[in-house]
C-alpha cells in the first residue's frame, strides 16, 4: 500500500484566502516521505485553465517525477454542470472528456466525481429519476474512462445528494460499469453510516457503523481516503475531517477491513477544510504507517 495526500486540503476552507502553491505542497509531501500526491482540480491548483497546454502538463509531471511522487488520483471540478438536472447529460459528458484528458496527461489512474447537487435541492417527485439521470451520465463517462484506462471513483458524502447506504449501492448498480467504482472516505462513511447526516427524508443508519458499510460495499470500492470524524458537519454541509486518531473512528476495527479491500494501491490522507493541515503532514503519515504495520503484524501473528 502506498500513501498520498490530497492537495485540496491546502486550498479550501482556512486556506482559501492564501492557498499553498502546488509546488510547495508537493515538496513538503516528498520531504515528509509520502509515496504520492492526489491532485485537486480546483483553483489555484490543477485546473483546466491553469494546465491547458501539453507543455504545462508535462512540466507538472516532471516536477512529480523529480520529487519521487506518484499520483494516486485527480479530483476534477465538475461543479459547473449538475448531472442531476435534466438536459445536462451531454454537457457533463463533454466536460468529463476534457477533465479525463487532463487526468491521463497527469498519469493519474483515477478521476473523482460527485453528484454536485446538494441534499434538499431536488423535488421529492423527481428524486429517484434524478438518481437514474446521474447514473446514465456516469455510465457514458465510464465508457470514455475505460478507453483511457482510468477508473471513475464516486465520493459519496453529506455535502451531495444520494448519500444513504442503500442509495450508494443503487447508484453503483445502476451505472453497472467496471470502470465505475466508489471512493470510500472514512470520515464521510462515518457520517453516512453512523450519523445519518443529510439523508433524504428518513435516516438510514447501520448498526455496525463504518465496518458494516465496508462489508455492504464489498466489490464496489475502488479508492480509499483515510481521515477521522467527530460526527459533526462543517457549516451544516459536509463532514468535519478531523486529523487521524482525534475522532470517533475505531481504527483497530476499520483498518483490517480497509486493508482487505482488493485492488487498492493507495490510501490518500484527506485533511479537507482542516485548519493547520500543513502541521498534520508528518503526523498523518506516521499514523497511517503505524496503522498498516500494526495490522500486518497482527495478521502475521494470526
């Protein structure tokens, strides 16, 4: 297993007014000993506008190679086109094609997507049809991704619609494409399975919490983000990503199940919206390494 960190942690929330330049982030991660980086496709980092030319993309690849960093994924910005809206199908697919080309040029094996629409933004009588519309869009995108040998990973979370456990399964089934999998963020998983945050109508909780959700999504997980949760939301919208070991996730129970998920090459540390994320770079890496080593030793003893 390789360990990366997402660059959006240094451009969102507390860092929005003074983002850390991408080269600085990459240098800090390399110095700390990370295996790779996960690119955020939001200003001012890896956007279509900032990296519009082949020369710019080649330069970024060269920087990563020089620093010895691999790329675990690309969190593209699709916020300008809501896939749940009728009539946006082709607009989204066209944007996806452009983002996919950038993803390939960055040598990223994965492109992250979300549903864009916020909970409560879809009328009840259109809710299920909207889920099907999104699935139909992503199925066409998955065909493009398969040709490009890139995996689409959907990150379900309280900030966007269709975040109940059963809805996640329904979406994956509805897309029904081998190039479409789920991005399992441990913090969002806690808020989905344990807190039932921003569920449509009635909450849908799992008695077994995060561990049960991992089991429920067996064979569907294609990417993993690791971070802790204290069961709260930021601004009533998305999950509070607490530093590892400072929240309510029982890692001794969750880690073995995550390590057993097949075909996972990377764990990405996600400090999104956390103040002082730069000060958590070294400790986060140490936590994940120790976690993996402890579970490996336990498995060996077993």
